[in-house]
């Protein structure tokens, strides 16, 4: 879950992340406001190609893969012509802010719109034809935006405004200009000759590798399945899982067969509930070796090696010692050592708890698992055992199962409750508007967001809630459809919210696990920051321009409300009877919040430090393999549960090799400190004090959600909280204080 969120500001192309649905929505925007630069596509072109019809929302019902290349070619040619005209009219010594950023934003918007739609469809409606069209167009798009970032005329004009006219700019304009200048520096504007040629080659190759990496993970995930035919093997498995597996095998939920896949809901259910140890072992080993040496032409090992080598080379061309330094140059954390210090501090708190938790799970398995789990036959619990026995122990400790809770978490009710919370604390009203927008799948729903005080329509979003293993990437993410911008006259920001939750089965609605409920709240938090922005400078509106290690603040903040009684009882009603969740069940839900917190924290720290080690200290030419590095980091961060021999988790680590989290995965834990402390402001006034909660909520909307990238995140947090962030609330929430 939490697979990705669109990178803020320039990051979309600096990261060259073609595989994820990242569109080049924020580049150094500029140019003179010349009417000739902004003519729309002709009506005949628009009719022929729906990707050119950009007056409002995408025409998803008409868009086909065949439309992509012609649209990209036309829009890039038009953009290139207008940009050349802009450059020729710029005077680096006298051009103003208004001559540069707003105009460039308008020039770039048409291709950003079309490429953003293509990237989104590549994530939610993936297929061979679209892949081919996307991969054919990607090098041209990367090349065009690289040329933008390397325009010396543009850079010199912006630098002159910053150096000599900064006092005439407001804070949002300053942030946008600073971000643009920094992004151009990272984009190679200072390079010449052979270095520039090589840098551009690297950018193109990284974009290609990123796309291929993610495609390999998707394909490898789809290739494996385990079919179970013996009803005894699914004894004790929840009905929802049996129905899901039977549907995948065209079987019967009670008599089978049952087909288990590596798709999220299917795989997780198996690891939690399949009692046959051999089945879990097969599934686990298949999962952690996806897209590795055993996957034939889908092997990501050489891709990872090349990605790491190219990123190191690229960073050195830009004057950095390694890629982590380059990545952190645009984040809140000011150095690798700052990230190391945070991770070490959290490790000191979490590791003792993780060791105790695993010891308790092991003892429980030995006591209840029979001879198979005796110390003689199984000296140490294996990775495919831990989740299963952890779930059994949790059920016994709290006398409640995930399956018992599902009927109270029907998706329609969860959405009603989530929207009700947003109304309570942020003063917005969300209404279903199905039919008001074309969608890419019948499962997708569309909503409009209104300000409660003015009744003004202020934003919209699509929700694609269910897993579709055949053509949809795993994980959950928020992405930008349309960003707010005065320059492009886009006043209604539009978001994509994508999850991979349990789908409806027959007449039964989607009955969510509590984890899926948290994930929905998480992605909604990202969407709120995009949609409730008060900033009109496109480069820093919504999530654009927000430092990467702060962008998870609103999303993780929203998860806290899943443990607030008033919020939960706004949606936790039995889908058949309408009865509310029993009081004792809610209390158990709260009590189990800290269950396994130590192991979960160490897992996140392990991922973050592995990412940092690979991008800060690993030398691809040293002879040490990436898996040697993985083992080294695991020895420090998961000594209680080391990876199995042959673990190839890195080959499916889409966050850092197919998405935008390279040298940035630590951001989850970094932002979790911010988000827990932010929620602490509500706790301090009393969650039952409706008037006070409403006041704090409006302040959160004004600051964290409203300012977006228009202010530095540390300043935004301080304005909201009245002080700098500390880790006390996070440690308390996790039971690690």
C-alpha cells in the first residue's frame, strides 16, 4: 500500500520515472504572455484525437493507444516552436517574473495534460498496445523537457529576477522561482559539450529502465499462481478469501478449485490465513523472487545495477558525491547523516520491541502449531510463517478477526464516513457526480468537492478502488489529473485516487479489511492537499513543490482518524443489518493498533536505509552485489528476522527503481513524525470537543493543505503547530514511548 504519489514540482521529469503515472506537470514555467504562443489545437484535430481535446476532463471513453504517438508528436512540435519564440523574446537582463514562469507554464500545459493521461492509463489500464505507444513516445517527451531545463537563456533570465527583483515577488512566486532554478541545475543547465551529451543520454536511459522495471514487476506478478484443489487445505480460511480465490479459478467457494495469485489482496489473505505451510512457502518465495534471475527476460537485476551506476554517474556530472546528495538537495532532510540519525533513533526505540514481538509469535506458534513447529523441526520461524502466526496471536489477544470486521467496512459506507469527516474538520462537501466525467473502467467513480461556506465547486476526483490484476499495477497512489493554476486558467484541481482493494463479489459490496480502510484514508489525504490548495502559482500549488519528505504528512495524518470513535462510527455499520460496530470491537480495534508496531517500524526503517545505502554509499564497481548490501543493512535493521537465502525483494522495489522514491524512501518515517505531531494538535484540544476540533481542522486546511508547496514545509508546520515538530506523538501512537 501507499505505493506512490506523484512527485512534487519538477521531480516528475528529473526522476525520469516513466513507469509510474508521473506526468511532467511542473517544469520551470515561463515565457512572455504573447497571444500567439497559446493557440489551442484546431477543432478538426481535436475531433480526430481525444488527447488533444483538453478543454475540460479527459475523454477516457474515446482515448485509445493509437492516439498517443500522434498527439505527442503534434504537441511536442507545437511546444518546441512556441518555446523557441519565447526564448528569442527573452532579455536575461530585463525580463520579469511575469514574462517567464506563467508563460512557460502555458506553453508546457498541453503536452503535460496529454502525457499525464497516458501515464495514468499506463498504470490502471496497462496493455501491450499502450506500452508500445508509451515507450515509443517517452524518449521524445524526456528529450523535450530536458532541453527546457538546459536553456541558458531561460535560466539566466530567471536568475536575474531572483538576484535583482526578489523583493517584488510574493512568497509563492519566490518558492516557484527557487524551485525552478534548482531543478534546472539538476537538469544539467550548467553542463556543456561531452558532459551535456552524456547527461542527456543517461536521462533517456533511466526513463527507459524505469518503465521496463515496473513492467517486469507487473508481468512477473501476473505469471505466478497457485491452484488449490483440496478443501482441507483451505480449512479456516475466511469466506471472503475463498470466494476471491474461487472466482479467480472459476470455481466454487466451498468445493474449489481456488486460485491464489501474487496480487495484493489475494497474496496477503493467503499469507495470513492459509494453514498449509508448504503453500505459504511457495507463495512467499514466488513473491520475493519476482522479476529476478528466475524470471527469464523479466529479470530486473541487470536493470538495477545499471540504474544505480547511471544515477551515480549523473550525480557526479552535476557535482555531487552520490545520488543521495543530489536527491536530498531538494528535501527537508539536509544530509545523509540527518536521515541516518533519524533511522538510528527510531531503531533504538523499535528494535527491542520487534525482538519481543517475534519471540512472542514464535512461542505461540510452537505451542499451537504442533510438531511441525517444534524447535527440533524448526529452529527458527521462517518469513512465510510469521504473518500467519502473528494473525492467529492477534486474534487470540484481542478476540477479534479481520473477517469479523469486514461486514462493517463496506466501501460505500466507508466513503460516506470519510467524506463526513472531511466536512466536519475541513468544511467541505463531497458529492458523487457519476456521469459528469468519462472513466476508464466501469468500477471508477467520480466526485465533486464543494466549499461548505460558499457552496462553490472547488475540486473533483476520480476513485479507482478495486484490484484488477490483469491490467492494473499493484499498490495505492494519488496522482494529478489537473493542477490548479492561474496561468493556465485551471481553477478546479482534479485528482486520481487509486487503490487495489478487495473487489465486490456478486451482490456483496466491497467489504474492506481495516488495512484497506486506512489505505483509503491515506490516499484521500494526498488528494486533499492537491484539491484544497489556495495557491494559484502552478509550480507550487497542491502537492507541486512540496519537499518529498513532507509530502506524506497529510496522507499519514488522515490515517489517525481511523481510530477516532466519532469518525469510525460514521461508517462502521453492518452492510446487511445496518447495526453499528459493537463497542467492544471498536475498543479492540484501538487496542490492537500498536500490535506488531516494533516489527513494522523496523521493516520501514530497513527499506529506507537499504535505499539510502544503495544511493549514498554503494559503489556498483566495487564487486559487492546489491544483495550483499541488502544483507548488510538487514543485519542492522532486521537482525531478528533476516531475509531468506535467495531473497530478491529489491527486484520488485518499485518505489525506488520504478517510482520516485530513490534516496527518499525514508520520507515515510520522516513525514510520520510530522503527521503524528500534527494529529496531536487535535488530541490536545480533545477529540470530543467538536468546536475546538473544527477550529484546528480549519487551521490545518489553511496551512498544511492550503499552502501546498507555496511555503517551506518547516514553516508551514510551525504556523500550524506553533512550534517545530518532535517525535513524542509518533512514539506514543506506536506504543514505543
